[in-house]
C-alpha cells in the first residue's frame, strides 16, 4: 500500500468539525426528544383515540416506517416548495428527523401501552380516576419503563441517521467531512476519524439516555441498586 | 425541459432492479457473515467473543453513510477502482452482518442450556448439535426480526444514491432534475419503497404474532391462561 496517512491537515479543520459535531448533537437531541413527544402522543391516539385520528396515525406510522429517511428528507426539502412551502435546509431536516423518529417511537410506545395488563386500568377506574389521569399516572409510567431499552436503541440509530442531512448540504459532522475531504483529498483520514467520533458518540448517547431512564423511573433504579 | 409522464415513472420503476439487486447482495452477504458473527459470539474463547463484540460495536456505531464512504474510497488506496455497486454492497454487507449477527446471537442464546447439554449427553459432535438441535429452534425465534431487518436493508440501499449508484432514489433525483417536478418524482420513489417494505413489515409482524415463545409473554395470553386454569383443574 503506497499511501501515507497524514492526519495533520485535519487540525486546520478543527473549528469546522466542532461546529459540525454541535449540529449533529443538536439535530440528534431535538430529533430524539421531539420524536419522543410526538411518538407518545401518536401512541396514545392509536390505542385510545376515535376511529379517524387512529387511522390517520396508523397511516403516518406505516409511511414513516416503510420509506427511507433519505427519501423523506428529499420530499420535504425538494418536494414541498412545489406546494408553496419553502423551508430552509436546516428546518427541513429537523422536520424530517422529528417526523421519522415519531413514527418509530409511536410503534414502540404503543407496544408498551398494550403490554399493560387490563386489570390496571380497571383498578384505576374503580378508584375514580379520569381517562387522562389513568393514562398519565397508571399506564404511561410502567409502559415507558418497559420499552426504555428499544427507545434507547432507536434514539442511538436516529443519532447515526442524522448523518443523512449532509445529502442536502447541511453541515453536520458528515457534511463537514465531505467538504474537508473535497478540499484536502485526505478522504480516508477524515472518514476514519469521523467514524470513530460517531462510535464514541454512540457510547455517550447510550450512557446518557440510560442515566435519564434511571432518573425517571424509580423501579429501574431500585433494580440496579438492589432494594434500597 | 421534460414533462413528468409515463416514461419518467417507468425510468424509476426500471431502477427498482438495482435496488433489489443491492438488497439481495446485502442480505445474502450479510447473512453469511452474520452467521459467522453469531457463531463466533457464542464461541468458548473469551478473546474471540471480545473481538467480535468490538466489531459489532464499531460497525453498529458508525453511520452507514460513513461506512459507505470508507468502502468506496478505501480500495483506491490499493490502486483498485471499485464500482459503486460493489462499494455499496460491501458497506451494506458489513452493516447487515453486525445487525443480523446480533439478532441471531440472541436467538442462539435464547435456547435453553438443557438443549445443549442433552444433545451433548447423546454424544452428538458440536457441529451436529448446532445443525440438528439448536438451529431449528433458533431459526423460529429469529425469523420475525430477520424479516424486519430485511425491510431495514431495503431502505438502507437508498444511501447508495449518495455515492452515485443509480437505484430508485438516484433515479428519482435524476427525474426530478430533468423535469423540475421533485414532488412527483420523490413521492413516486417513496411509493415504490412502501410497496416493497409494507408487505414485508406485515409479514414480519405476522410471523411474530404466531411465533412459539410469544403467547406466554403478551398480556392477552396471560389473562386467558389465568381465566382458563380454574376450570381445568
């Protein structure tokens, strides 16, 4: 192999990479928590709502889960202007990420809600709790706790998927890497470094989200620490 | 400027063969490599288990897009010019091997230890234990997730468009550039993906609903067991 790896040129791009990393983090966090909120709302509608909203949520979830995110980004960024809705690249990808993640989270949370035993709801009813109170205090906490692991996996996958925003020129970590590699021709060095940054981010996100889960759910905390 | 008409739709549909080729390449390649990964993950040697676990963590931990760039540009270090189809195929294969390996490993681990032990007590060699005792049970457990992951692969082939491989997403871009009708072009592409992925997703859900270990876990199953037991005893 007649190739010298030269990582030196990367140092000149440090500010760009830090900016790109920031954007990746921003997109990931908004996507994760926005998607979580949207997904929980959709899950509640799909188990409780009237027929028409329920069907609409079903259609939305199936579309998001069965088409690639890249195509969703293209439809929103390139397609919507022909309907008179012109969004900046950043807003388009943000919208695409939140909508995409919402679809996945909705399906995960729905499974969690349906795993709650009906007797729980009956017990809540006999205590005179309203429907909303039952959902908020009786169903959702254990349901979310049960599906915490798939939610974390999905969130990490979403963080990796934010790299797709570079396809429409948003300068996240991957976008910056594309620019830097076309300017310096140090393609391999740049992508190897980027790959390890993502692998690192992967662990950081997993740890942080697990910590959030432990803070939110007393029972998971007790399971971890032993009965305290 | 061209109108968005039948010819454009046909152009996108025609590109479907490349999406399907890439999917097949990734699924077969990833399946073979994934089987190796799964088997190595349950190997007796701790070092092998650790190495393979590291491989899974690294491949799952980097975006497929970055992996694809690496596979596309790395061969040129050795002076080999790799076709976009093969670069995308290799990247998807590596990615699928990590995910399928993890799915199949957990299926292998889900088989009760007694099955291994009793097969050993019958003096079956290791390879026959796997082939005749463990695999048939593990396949039933792993099938729903495997079909589910196939849907994932179909969608992931869209990333090959970024390195310039003409599958349906790239075909959609080309049509959109030629006709200035991005909405129609990309919605057409999305519909094609949906037509492939939706039946597969439903199939995966159907498999999961009728899989053996499932009935015990669901609340519905629990309830029916409880309500029936007083009558039978």
